[in-house]
C-alpha cells in the first residue's frame, strides 16, 4: 500500500462506499438499493456497476445484484478508514461538531494516501471508532462491531449502550444538542405510543428523543 495514489473518481468511490454499507447488512446489493441510497437513476447505476465489475471491485449477477470482491472491500474500507480518521482529528483536536467534521472529512478522504493515514492514525493513538460511533475499518477493509438494532426497538426499562448514529447532518446536530454521545450507557425510561418520543436516562439526566431520531440511533444488539 505504500505509495498508493488515488486513481478513482469520486463517483466510483461513492458507489463503493454505498455497496460497502449495504453489504454489511446483506451480501448481495441490488441496483434498486443503490438508486435509493445514492439518489441516482437506474441507468446511472447500471452504467457504474458495469465499470466496477470491469475493474474487479464487484461480481454482478443479472436480476440479482452485486457482491463485493476482496479488492472492492479493501478499497471501500480504505475510504471509510481515511474518512473516520479525519473525523476523529477534526472533532477531538479541532473541536468541530460531528456534522461539520463529517462534511470536511468527505473532502479530505480523497486527498489522503497510505502514508498520511498511517501517521494520522499514530498521532491519534489508533482510534477504534469515529466520533459518532462507527467502527474504523482495518487495513484489509473489514470492520467489526457494526450494530443493527435501533433505540426505537428497545424495551422500557432496558439498560443498553448507544453504539453509533446514522451519518445525517441534521440528525447529528440534533443528537449533539441533546447531549448524546457514542458509547454512553443509557436506560430506556419511556416510549410514548403512536411513534411518540423515547425518553432515556443517563449520567447527564433524562433525555427525550423524537421517534424518528430513535430509529437512527443504534444500540447493543
């Protein structure tokens, strides 16, 4: 990996990142799922899928979908690793908000190579998670500890831990304003009916979150 140069367009990188995220839930990724996540047209997805398959990043099966190859997994994991390291730096060292750090890391990841990422990782003390809780991929592209259970599914009285939150600008600002932190221990105090707010307690006191937000906050599986 030493001397690695960015040779991919940001378009291809965005597709690889989307494939990576969806494939963490199920191995085969459909074109429809990519259309929905990236908000692009079916012809655009078909065109890019053909390019990614030609480059060896995916194996595509007609009418089924795409499976990431080890090459694709490593490439996408590299992007997420660079992005997450910059987020940690921007939040912990420069005190940016989650949303501001996320936006700036999107640009910085494309300007990062292996040597820079290695030094950044060492400077930060080899962090395991980004500020909003996503595990940082290893150099082989894989990451462990992704949780899929959301806060809205928790039972009243349940003791659990907030693991990560969805990377959405408005959501991250909302959660930070409420005092939510990745890794915090919580108890689910109340859940209002008909998709009403969810109230949790923690060391900071009682926090009420909208049902929509609770659907995007991940806890222990």
